[in-house]
C-alpha cells in the first residue's frame, strides 16, 4: 500500500523557513564562501580563478520574479540539477551533506521534494539573505 506512505509524507512537509539559518550560515562559511563570498554576493577568493563566475546568491529571489526558487536551489546544492552534473564548476554536495534525502519540503509550486537537514539549513540561510 503506497497511499498511507504518501499521506504521511505530505503531513511532514514543512516550509523551509522553519529551518535553522544559523546552522546554515556556519555551513555556508565552510563550504560555499570560498567561491560565493562571505556575503554570498559571488566574490569569494576563488572567484578570480574560475572561468564561470559564482552567482550572487543574495539576488536569487529578485532574479526569479520575487519568489525564492526553492526547488532549484535545493537541487543545485545536492546535485540533482542536471546542469551541475553536466559541467558546472560548482561542486556537488549531496553526498557530503549526509547523502540521505529524508526531509520533505513543500515548494511554492506545492510539490514536495526530499532533501537533507543540512541542505535545508543552508537554504534557509540563503533565504534570509535575499535582497528585496
Ligand atoms: C568551487 C566554487 C564553488 C563553491 C565552493 C560553491 N559554488 Fe555555488 N556556484 C559556483 C558557480 C561557478 C556557480 C555559477 C555557475 C553555475 O550556475 O553553475 C554557482 C551557482 C550556484 C547556485 C545557482 C545560482 C542561480 O543563480 O541559480 C546556487 C544556489 C549555489 N551556487 C549555491 C552554493 C552553495 C549553497 C554552496 C555551498 C554548499 C556553493 N554554491 C558552493 C561555484 C561554487
């Protein structure tokens, strides 16, 4: 029987904003700031040696019509975004961040996706940085 499982899954789905942005900031400083910069504006120390420049991560919402592109960002970090596996200089962190996708998140579009706790913490930190 799959239905009870699906229902339990939906009941667990939480908005990403409920996660821990402070944990996310610590993860960001350790794993992302070298390229994306301490302020996430895309000017980390490694940016000068990269051919493709790291994105400014404070304008993700702005560049997406004002809505935070939750699903895209999660899949970007955990490597499920096909762009990453096809030659982006951005490393894939899925395995590093536990490799288990056991936390359901509901995206704005309403479809739940699974991710891991550290990735969610990172995402809520990024959400807190968005410029208006
Ligand atoms: C080795 C350098 C490097 C590191 C480390 C890195 N990134 Fe990136 N990232 C990039 C580059 C370069 C791009 C832009 C090219 C692309 O989109 O693939 C990018 C793109 C992104 C995007 C897509 C932005 C958009 O406009 O859609 C997100 C989200 C992102 N990075 C988040 C992170 C997070 C979170 C971390 C830490 C877990 C991280 N990155 C670590 C280099 C890096």
